[in-house]
C-alpha cells in the first residue's frame, strides 16, 4: 500500500520565514558564543530585499544608459555594502552578546568581522537547514 502524501507537508518558505539559529565561528573555526537567527534565502523578507536591490540597480543602469553613461564601472565597495546589507536583513535576532540586538550593533559586528557575513549568507542559502526530514 502506498503512503498518501499531502502537499501541505512541504513548506520551505514558512521555515525560511521562521529562520534557523546558528553559532558564528571565528575565522579559524572557534565558536564565538554568538548565536544568530537567520532567515532563509527564500523567506519573504529576504526575497523582497533582494528583488528591491536588483531592481534599483537595473533602474540606475537604465537611467545611466539614457544619459550615455553605459561604461560606468560599479566600485567593489558597492558589492561589499550590498552583501553586508543582505546579511543584516537575513539576521533577525541573536543570543550571547551582552549588547542588545539592534541593527547598529549587528552592523558594527559584521563590518568588523567579514567572515560572519559569509557565514550568515551561507546559512541563509542552505536549503537543507530549512527543510524538515
């Protein structure tokens, strides 16, 4: 007899919206004691941020093209800022630090520790972390 499967069993978006907790590690892999809750890449909030960011870039490129500025090179600092901003949006809480969880405190932590940005975005992109069984 075949087991019945309901499509309601599968909800990656719901899990992505809830987030998962992960402990940040130092650049050499030592646990920091800082546990962050990270949204999945497919969460509504993170997808909206990504779409908004890409759409803004596309509008700017179109505006530049109309002005004859097709050859402008976007500085790498813009990409670094976009990556940090995405990690800020993806992180919805923490436990461990004595400082309260605020955007300013999170930004300070991430700007001083680029490896934390990478870890947060890797967690957000890990579909398995947001999938049951």
